[in-house]
C-alpha cells in the first residue's frame, strides 16, 4: 500500500499550531516553571552572562534558551505565553528542518508527512509546551545532521552547507553542551566507515570558515563566565557532563530497557511505521544509505543514553525527527504485514485503556478518595479527557492499516489526541502548577515579610511573584552549586530554622507539599501559625510576626 497523496497542508498547519491552544496556561512544576523563571530573572537583572535561579548563580546549562526566553519576556512582559513563545518558534524551525531534509533527500511529500509525524508525536508535542532544553538541542542537532547529509550527498553545496552545519552544531552546544558535537562527529565517522562514496565529500566538512564560525558563536560565553566564576569549567564539564553520565550522583537511574519503552510510547501514533522504517534501514544497510544514516542516528543516541547512569524520558527527543522520517519512508513504501498487525494491536490496547479510563471517570465522583489536592469532579474530568485522547489514538491505529491514506489517518488521530492531551494539561493546572499559591503570596506578602519553602521548592513562586524565596528548608536539589558559596548559607535551613519562628519584623509564608503539613506543625512553635491555605497538592502556612 502506497500513499495516494501527500498529507494536506491544513492538517500539517493544525498540527504545528497545537501548542498555541494553551500557550498561556499556568507553568508546570518543575522544569516548565524553572526554564521560564531563569529567563525572567535574566531579563529583570540585565545580566546576560550569569544565569540565576532564586537570586543565586545557576550554571548547570548553557545560555541559549535563557537568552531566547529573556528576549521574549523583555519584549512582551513576564507572562506564560511570552516564556513559551520561543519554544513554539523553535518547534516550527524543527518542523521546517524535517520538511527540508525529507524533501531533498527523498521527496516533498515524505518531508511533509515526516513533519506531520514529528509535530503530532506525543513526546515532541509535550516538550513544545513543557519547557526544557531538550527541544532546542534536538532542533539544532536535526539541522546539523541535515546539513552534514547535504554535504555528503551533494558535495557541490559544501561551500555553504559545511559552515552552516558547524553553526547549527554551535547553537546546539549553546543549548545543551558536549553531546552537540559528540553525536554528529561519531555518527559521521560511522557513516564514512560504512559508505565509501561519502568519504571524499566528508573532507569538505572540515571547513575552516565553519570551524571559525562555530568557535566565534560558542566560545565567548564560556570564556566570559569562566572569567567570572573560576570553577565554572569544572562544574559544567566535569560534574554536569562526565559525572552525570558515568555516576549515579544525580539519582536518575532507570533499567536498561527504559528507552525501549519510552521511544515507542513517545512516538505514538507513529510507532508501527517507525519500527518498520527502522527495520528496513538496518536490515540491508547498503540498499539505501540515506535510510541507514537516519536509522543509525536513532540507534546510536538510544544506545548512548541507555548506557548512561542518568536517564530521563526527554533525552530521547533528539532521535524523534529522524524517527519521523523513517516512519514517513515506511508509509511511502508500504509497511509489511507485521507492522500493520502491530498497529492494530496497539489500537486494541489503546481502546481498552480508553474504556477503562472512561469507566473510572464515571465512577470517580462516587469514590471516597484520600487527599490528593483535587476534588473527585476534577479527577473525573481528567479521566474523561484521558479516555477521549486514548480513544483518538486507538481509532487511528486501528483504522490506518485499511485506510487509503494511512498518514492522513494517523495524523488526524495525532492532532485530535494532542488537542485533548493539551486540554487535560490545562485542566490539571491546579494539581501541577504553583500559580494560584504564588499569586496568593503576591497579594498577601509585604516587603518586610519573607517567603520560605519546606522540603520541596516551587519555581513558580519566583516567576509569579517577582521575588525570591528567602529560605529553603530541607531542600538543595538544583541549588547544590549555589549552596557551596558561603554567602548563600543563610538561604538554606533545617528544622532548627522552623523552631526559631516566628521572625521579628515580619510574617513568614511557608509553601510545602500538603503531605508535609503534619510534621511542619509539630516542629514550629505552638501558636505561631496564623493560617493555612490549600492550593491543590500544596499548602501555604502564614507564620505570625514576632512581637
């Protein structure tokens, strides 16, 4: 079965526009709020060299995303939409790169189908909305590999494509770090080892102008920050790269099969065509060097992170554009019977899960639930949205094998499921965002009051209040670097800080998970708590001022 026509432009446009549905929704704890707050603080301070978080140096990651976010917030003001707009634009740049690569490497309709597949894949769509650094680095790595392939396949274009590849790699380096050069270099080395026809063109990648351009783009910030923070290189390269990869220091371990589950789930509804395309690309690697190159990028990165001591689902994102191209290739040629059987089986499982979620959502208002920060009605609505999303994916999976235009069927299912998933994220904001709590603090706290957190940290507190959290009790987390500085010692504390309450000169507002409320009440002096307020899974205590 072959595609009878390209996917329609309107469907691709709808897929690309999906994140705009809730671009102004409340920031999600933790990463979404953190990667909105650091740019907000940068825009407010005017310091574009040293990123800060909660008024302390935050040098774990490179600055490109912070610069983009700070520029948007500086231009449009501190809002959720302004914080997320650059990520939306980067997603468009990524979709454009997928279309461009697929179009000249194969055909425009493969490029369009691949752009649709990437834009409606669950992991990609979620990370366009939930701010992390994985989407920026994925976009620039996509362009790096696309331009490398351009040099290998069309050496006559090397005069512009090779320097452009170096520039894209430099931007990827400013997004996430060393993997931005490591992955393309190792991948290219494997390709020229396998395919003799690409060895002579590969020499053109050693473009002096490209190397100078990459150094001019990537080096200045690193040198400037090292001049201000003499321990920066050790922190960034040794701790955040080698120790994160080689040791369990950051407590992000997962079983060896982690990405074998994450990638197929994150690619829904395009999982079966992708697996078929991957198999074709690896089964006979010399039949189509282009497909093999795409498949090797996927396999190589998944293998790299599988062997890492630090695993997060979002680390799989750089393979998604290439996986989408493999899915589009498979649909163009016609997936084998086993792929369509897998597609139908996934459809059956998703429809079963949808029916289960629907039954639970109907039962939810009648169940007696333990405190979870939400009433049963909200959980029922979320269950209904989840059921509808799973049903949309399930129907698309079940129908695509018999459809004349399977890419259209999968794309429609992906757009509908994506819209429902984003609606669920928006509806769940009382459970996953600290906005309401932060706005309550902003309305209540005066300049002489202090804001504390207990046993956790809410990044949205700074973004929505525009003020720092004065003390973090029993929390270090991403502030391990800042805590090393003696000047920040008073910003951290333990139960002794609570026993010393109330403060003289002002009230203290303490935010915590509601599950920690009982212990908090046993530690703080009797009669010091003036009030409690509940915000989803979090509680806010107001401590009286000492007379």
